[in-house]
């Protein structure tokens, strides 16, 4: 056993011997389901100033905004799947309250929740 003056360390000879960690295929992803008064939608286009044009599951196109508490959290682009909450006084506008991640979108597609959105686009 060869100890150096810095302590007992193991020297790594070749980096290719290490295998990258693969995600567990049996890992269950919990996807958030819209609550009462919320809808799933697809971002059609960005309008500027944290406003987006979103087509929801009720087949309406709404002008939705990202509230201040979510501005740094969401990074939205066209074709991203989101949950929106229509405004109570104006049904053509709404707030974006959640952005789905790719694993959650796959889970929603398995359940058949996004079938009506995928047929339209």
C-alpha cells in the first residue's frame, strides 16, 4: 500500500471505465392534474412582456400572462404544455400557473389526458 504525504487517495486511471448513471425506467413520475377552474393548454406564440397566446383544452385561444411569482421559474417556448387559470371576469385572458416537464408530459400522454390537444396540432 503506497501512501503519499497527502493521505490515502485512490487514483483514477481511466475516466471511460466509469459508466454514466442511467435513470431508472421504473421510476414513477407524478404529473399534476388541473384543479377545478384550471385548464391544460399549449403555448402557441410569445407575445412579449411575459404574455403568451395559449390554446386550451376547451378549444379557446387565450391571452395569458405569467404572474410575478413565477417569472423566473418558467421558461416558456411555443409548444410547451402548461396549466392555465382563466380570469373570473374576462374569459379571454388568464394566468399560467404551472409548466409541465417532459417526463410529466409523457405520463399525461399515457393516461390519455393530452389526446384532445395532440389531435388539434
